């Protein structure tokens, strides 16, 4: 079994369905309507509207990622200590909600959050103050967390279940308290899962537009909305592609980050 | 792993027994590829057409003019008949994508569609060469009579601070600007930068009062008493009133948008004759009536309107407003790329405005 | 006490995840077509659902595409992970970066670029083009689930198996594969889920006359989503849940 050959199907797929479309994005992003080379579409990120949209997108997806991580890590820890033969059950419980269509689920959140929605009717019944977050950035964050939480839980859960219990017991035997065991053993060993989770939450959250439209009342312009509009409304594929290229900077940042963390991960594994 | 494969197979077998195999009947007279808005036709009429003509209809749906356009332009699929809105038809004419209709093959379209609709169509199809009107309507204000006590007559109520956080505006660039341009007394097809800047300022001033910019959600939000005032298409008004009797629809006195969705045939259509047969079939009064009852958007088919049994609906001023009463109704035309870009830049400024 | 707190925490998260699902289930029994108004209890949407051939056909297409695309993506993705593990670190980071592109690119960019690609290649639009597109955006999710476990693998067990006379293939399936399995499974599930949910890419890569549930739902938005869709979602959900409970129950009984 030649291991080099194994990468061929995927590399072929990458070239055909990722690189070639990517080249098209670059072609559109770096030309204007007449087909002449231009950097204008890239520079367009600097206009006040676009940079504000990018800033909001970064901020909201960062907040969502942090909340997802804070919610998911303890959850994954609890789950990983449950019975082993329930593994597939646990995984499915967290993924099952996503088998209901995304649009339907987001619309359901509207029904829950609206001024006269389910939650407020309930709060009113209990004589509690109303929850007024629909059409605000808070609702967008809630939508992002809701939608992407499973993508954080599963990779962390996966890497936690892989940790050998003997390693943890050994640490305990050697006198480490729970906190030390966690920071020195469990956390570093689960880091690859955390990195995967952060990628899977942050990256899609950065480009989402449906959530901000439905739960944010379209009152906040995110960079995903801008790109979407350039393609579907304005029909200016050049500007849309140019802005997408700008977003790819974050892939590179992500690549560098995983390189850095990868080193640490391996260092600890030794 | 086995468990999951078993699970998957279970699902697949359940579903396949439910759906059964598609039956392939005999269609001696070829096919026609139709690309229409979602839920914009009574499926029964398609079956009737297939039975009567022996032509197979391959039917596909889209959600907006803008997602339809790149698919048709790229020629990804060989559609024959499409049903775009006014300004989009003009854009397609400008880009030489449409075929001229042979009116000899469209007797029903000539006889049954009211002359005033062809008149109005000239805004985007100046010589009535390319399009047959299918549905039309106006844009107006839907308001909740328990929350708004004063009579609603003008767009200006949408700037009234009393209704802060209770106003729903349309989340699409032309519809949004239409409201402001009409409020200012300008044409909704304006390309004058000063006028558009003025409209933009007006809309930014309105933003703190707006609860949300929505498209289709106006309907449910108004039914659920979420907002007092909403800008909405007339086709939704009858339905929303039925669900919530406190709602009323009004066409503001400054005038509004009269929109038309029309059948067109694409230039490179391979089944042009079948396409014309399809369009003409849809203009038959009994068929147009079925479609009107199914989708509840106003029909330009005068003969079909005569057949409506419910008098209230036949004479409804919402479904069929007396057009002669308004001299300031306009229909969107395609303004060209330069103006489009300007509109979108101004729209982005409105959308990116935040008070924090 | 600690156990109790844990249970509460899990329960809260599950309520959070399932609140909208519960809402949709309630709406499927709502006699009013509008989500904003309760018009009384009814089963009529369920009856209408089973008479709606278009929806059932879309359901079939959706499941077929989701199952096929996620299986193929899992295969390609897992093999790719094995290959990646043997690459130099720098190359690996580059390939992983490329892998993330379909996830980061706005869906519409991926959708339109794939559409243009298929036109250039002259592939007839239909089931096959949707399948290719879905495999493409599914692969990253598989790789991102399998890779972390791959990194945690202990290479010496595989080598030990080889030393003990196992063929590389045997060693892989007996030693490496079982360790990777949870990652592969969750990758498969994620891929399946993403495929079920995708709308925009499907829109641009589908041909006339073929619909998935997503494209059906989105085209319904203009005229209001039909409550049949809520009914269908409820049925899918309940079916999967029952199957899940059954599957989960069997091994325990064996033990007893």
C-alpha cells in the first residue's frame, strides 16, 4: 500500500472542484466588467460600509465562537464520561436537530423570540420582564450559537473520548489535583478537537447571511450579506468575488494558527 | 458503523415505499421547460395542459428574479418559458435573451387579457413584443386597526415616531426606495442622484423607527400582531385579512408601484411552439380562474375575473383596484447598470447605518 | 450533587437545541397556515402531505443525495486524512487550508463557480451535478472530524501489528480503523446533515424538474411555507428518534 498514492483521489478532487472554482473567483475578483485587471474590488473592503460590515461579522462570529466553546467544552467532558456504548446515541442527539431544515428552524426561532412570541407569552404568564432581543445583534449571536454549537461539541467530544484513561490515572497517581490534570493533560490532548471546532464554528459564522436577515431584521449589515447581495441583487460578481478573496485572509490566519498549535500538540504527545 | 448503515437503509426503504416509482406516461408532442416562481401556479392546470395537448411539462421553480437570472443567462438548463417581473423582463430584453412572440399563436392572450395591462406593460416592453401578463398587483401599507387609530392615507405615516419599533419595511432595494421617492413626490424610476440622496437621507432618518426589514415575513408578523404598519404586496393582503380581521390595506395617495409578472419565451428556446401553447393555455379563462383561486394574486385576465363566483372577491378593491382612480401608479423599469450601482451603494449606506 | 448539576446542564442544552424543533412540531398541527396564529388542532397537513407527490419525490431525492454524497465524501475524506498524516507538516497545513475553502467561501460563490465549471465541462444538470457539488462541500467536514483523531493515534500500535505479521491493510482495518471510527462516524453524520440542509449550492447546480426539500422550502417562501413541510419535518424527526432508540436498545439487551 503506497501511502503517497492515497492522497491522489483527494488531491484530484481538490484541483477539480476547489482550485478551479477558486481560480474563477480570483479571475472575477481581479477584473472589472470589461475584463481588465484591477485591484478595485479588493480595495473596496476599505469603504466605510464594507469595513463596518466586516468588523461586525468578525465581532459577532468571535463572540459566538467563544460562547460555543464555553458551552461545548464542559458538555463534551460530561458526555465523554458517559457509557461507551451510548457513543453513537450521544452524537446523534446533538446532530438530530440539524436534520430539520435550517430555514424552518430559524423561522421557528422567530416564533419563539418575537414580541408576542412563545417565550414572551410564557414570561408574561410568569409575570417576568419580557425578553426583547429579536431584531438585535443579540438575536444574531443566539442564532449563530444555536446553529453551530453541534460543530463545536462533536470534535471536542471526539478528541476527549480518545484520551487514554490510564494517562489521567497516572497523573492522579503522581499527585496532580483535578485542576492540574485538566490543564496539563486533558486540555492539551483535546486541543486538536478544539481547533477543529473553532474552525467549524468561526468560519461559517463569518459568512452567514440568513441568520442576520431573519433574526436581526436585516438591520445590521454583515459581510456575508454584502457578498450575497453583490451576487444575487446587484449582479456584480466582480465585487462579490473581490470581497470573498479578502475573507480568504482568514483561512490563511487559520492555517498559521493550526500550524502553531499542531507543534504544541505533538510536543505534548511525546 | 453497521448500525448507521442499517438506520440509513431503513429510512431509504421507508421513503421509497412511500414515494413509489415515477410513472412515465406518453407525451407524443414533445416537451416544454417552464421556470416559474415558487407556488405560483395551480399544479392541476399543468396536468390539464399535459392531458389536452400531449406535451410534457418539465416544471421548475425559483425564489427571486435575481436568482433566476444568472441560471437562465448561463444557459445551465434549457428553459423555454419564464415568468419574470417587469424590470427583469426589460433587462432580459436589453441583453437580447427573449424571443419575440407570435401573437397569432396566442388567441387567448389577445382576447382575455385586459388592454390596460398591455398598456402598463409598455413600461418595460414598449411594443408588447415579448410578454404576456400573468399576475399583477400593487404595493401598499397594511396596518392593524387596533394599533393605528388615525386614517392611513399617506406614506408619511411610516415616519411617525408614535409607531417606533412597529414599522416593517421591505428588504429589497427598489421597493424600499420606492416608498421614499413616492413620499418625496419623485418618480420611483428616478435616476437623479440628488433625488436619490434625498431619499436615502429620509430612509436613514426612518431606520431607528423600523422594527425590521423583511420580505415575506411581513405577512406572518402582521398576522401575529408584531407590528402596527407594514409595507406589503397586495396579493398578500386578502390572505392576511382572512387570518387577522383587524388588518386593513391601503394604497397611499402619493401613488405606488404597480408590478406585473409576465410570461416570456427565451431566445434560445428549443420548444418555442410548445411554449406558446403553454402560455396561451394559461390565458384561457377557466385555467386563469383556477390559478387565481390557488395563488390569490390579481389576474389580468378579464374573462377569468367575470367567472369569479364570490362577489366580494370579484369586486374587491384590494385584488382589483380601479386603476383609473390613480394617476400616479408606476411600474418598475430597468434603470441600467450605472443607476443600479448607485441604488445599491445608497442602500448599503442605509443598511450599514447603526445608532451605536 | 455534582451529578445532578451535570444532568441539569445537559438538560438545559438539550432544551436549547430542541426548542425550535418543538415549535415546528406544534405548528404542524396548527389549522392556520400562518405560523403566527393558532387556528385550532388538525391532522389535515399530514393527510395532505401524503397526497403531495412533489414533496415526497423531493424527500426521496434529498435522502438519496445526502446518503450517497456523504458516503463518498467519507470515503475520500478518510483516505485523504491517512495520506495527510504521512505528509510533511507544511504541505499538510496547505492542503488543510485548501480543504477549508469551500466552508469559508460564501455558499453562493461556491454554487456559482461550480455551475460555471459544469457548464464548461458540458455536464447535463440534474441529479449527478447536485451529487458532485454535495460531495465537494461535504469532504471538509469529514476531514475536520477525522483529522483530530488521526493526530491522536499512536503510530506504534500500527507498527506493532505489522511486526506481528499483519499485512498493512489488515493492520489498518484491525488497529487504526477502529480508533478512527468515532471520528469517521461523526464526519459522516455531519456530511449527511450538511447535505440535507444545503440550499444555495443545490439551487445553482440542479437541473429542471429535480428538487430537494431545501429547494422546495425556499421556493415556497414567497407564498408562505406550507404546513405540510412542518408535518414532514415532524415525521422525519420522530422516525429517526424511534429508530435511534431501537438501535440503541438492542446491544444493551444482548448484554443482559
